[in-house]
C-alpha cells in the first residue's frame, strides 16, 4: 500500500551549457505549476512530488514519471500541468497526448544520449577546455548581479499580480528593451514565470523579494547590493591590505541592520537553547544590532535583563524592534563604542558577541574579550557567535570567503580560527572554552569565567 495515491518524479537535472536537459527545457516552471495546481485542487497530500536527477530522455524534457504505474510524461510545459492534475490525478484518466509509451525507442534514446554525453565530455577534456563547473563558478556573479539589480529596481514588487515587460518597465521607470532582457534572465533563474508574454513572480520571489509581504527580505538584500559594491574593490584591497572602498553612507544602516536581523532571526532561538540561557539574569549584548539575540534570549529566560551597546543610529532601529517584541521593560540600550565604553566589573552573567569579532583585528578582539571577562561575574559566560575557521583557515568555505568580505569592508577585520579564539579566551583568563557547531555558517565559542 503506497502512502500516496501517486508519486510524481519531475526531472530538474541541470547539465553543461548546450547539453539538452530538463532544467534548460523549463522543468522548474513545470514543477512550480504542479505544486500550485495540486494545492489549488487540494491534492497536495495525495500526490507526492519529488524533483529528481536525469531520467535519461534528456532530448524530451521536461520529463515527469508518475508512479505506481510508471507513466512517462515528456516535453511538458506549465500549460499542460492543469490537464494532468485534473485528468490523471483527480479522475484517474491519463493524458494520452502527453504520454510516451514507445519504451524500446526511449531505451535507445537513453543509451544514445548517454554515449553522446560521454563523448562530449571526453572531447572537451581532450581539447583542453575549461570544465563547465569551473566556468560556471567564475561566471557566478551573473545570476547574483541580475537578482540584485532586480531587487534594487524593486522589480518583484512592480510585477505584483503579473504584467508584460512594457507594463513593468513603466512601473520601475526603466527602458522596455532592457527590462525585458532582465525579466527573461530572471525567468531562467526560476525567480519569475512567463506565460504568453506575461511575467509573474515564482513562489520564492513572491514570498521573499516583493515588498510588503510578511517574510519580505528585500530590504535586507539591499545590504547585499552594498556588499557587491565593496567586493568590486577586492583587487585593490588585496594590493593595499585593507579596505579601499568609500565609507558607507547613512542610507546603508537600515538595510545593514535589516540584513543582520534577518540572519539572526532564523537562528537566535537555537542559539539561546544551545547556550542554555534559562537561568541568566544580566546580559550584555555588545554590538546588538537589531536586538534579535537579546529578544530571543529574553524570551527564553523570563528573568533576564539585557543591555544592548551599539551606535546611536543603530539603537534608534533596535529600540523599534524591541518595542515591537514587547520587551522594552527588559531590554535597554546604551550608545557607545564597545572597545571603550565603561562596563561595570562583575555585573553580567552573560556577555554576547554575535557577528562582532570578524569586524575587528586580532589585537582589538583580545582587548574586547578582556573587557568581557572583566564585566562578567564569576562563572559568567562569554558567548561568541561567528564564522569560525578550522585551524588552517581554508574551511568552511563560507568563513574563508567571509574573510574577504571583511577585507573589502573594514580596516582590519577577518574570519578567525577556533585555535585563535581559544588562545584569546585563555589569555583573557577564562577557565574553559568550547566550540559549539550549529546548523548554518556561524558557530559558537562559549567560555566560562
Ligand atoms: C554585524 S552586526 C551584528 C549585530 C548583532 N549582534 C547580530 O548578530 O545580529 C555588528 C554590529 O556592531 C555594531 N558596532 C560596530 N562597531 C561597533 C563599536 N565599535 N561599538 C559598538 N557597536 C559597534 C554595528 O553597528 C552593528 O550593529
Ligand atoms: S536531464 Fe531530465 S531526463 Fe535527462
């Protein structure tokens, strides 16, 4: 007995440029349409949909195989999906015009495709051509740049319920020709869908990239637009050994804090759990940003009072986040430079440095950790959350690349390794420290006084 009435496998395999594959033939738009139609017909719990790798008939993509009977639908378009859902999945009547049943011919096609694909790979290798995956990595900026430009121009909000290139160009006040190119590229990235010349947001873009939705990350992603500008100075920064980018203007604070809040919101509760904050009473959140960690910690520990130290322009935003969380009576804010602001000795049982150490040099971090030690009560704990490198600093990849993010954006910041953190903590006098690995790119270093 199957747990579902039907199980549909939709091939979403991507292959090298110029090689026929389902992804290039538009399988993601088919997959999106399938989820949408099943949802609309209340069949999502009866029909399991799985995206899968190559099914062998790559010249006939997008391909979908439906079990338990093993029916092969090929050359699908989003326009076919409604008929398959209402006919095959709802009434049990297969859509004959879209089915392939010439199994012998299909088998021959699979073998032929496999041989041609292997021959192509061998041919490329023999010719000394850059492998596709390396090429793709080098050109990785293209999808990123297209998406960032769309976010900057607020394309996803302009699309709303859908529109033609001309209508959308009018709304974003851009050239029609260029807007159409951008929209088509976004369709190829599965961020938009296009039917009869009308563009609509794919579910992920509708949820995260349009303004005004509950989960909109557009403002946070405008911080990535600013990162892009700094990353384009990387070559000169490597020569100079420090940032050469112009100082960020005031307009960058709001997207920066929105981005920090977005990152922190997804993990702050898990960090509070990992740190076991329940009994903590006095917390110091140095460079607390939006206050996302203070908020999550205060929610997890009913007796906790947290004090956020940050720049005045950031505190204006933090106060807003704290007020909205209904925690203004337990989370206070103080303007100051964390490297020099007076800190009461022995007051706190928890000091948090979340996404802070990478902004500073080794010397500044030593100083900061010493200040945290002095501010902690006996048995108090310092929690550092950051992108912690392995000892030789080449992994994890995110932390190694993030070191460059700090090179282009700060005077002396970087990513640091676990042995570096451990040494600073020991030198400051902490009795013990441990690394706690968390899901996602950041880890914790927890040290006890
Ligand atoms: C990368 S954000 C991290 C924010 C927050 N801890 C989080 O994880 O979401 C760094 C924060 O430190 C603040 N900051 C940077 N230098 C500072 C300094 N010298 N003194 C106080 N705050 C500082 C910034 O304004 C920003 O809010
Ligand atoms: S890529 Fe889909 S069948 Fe081969």
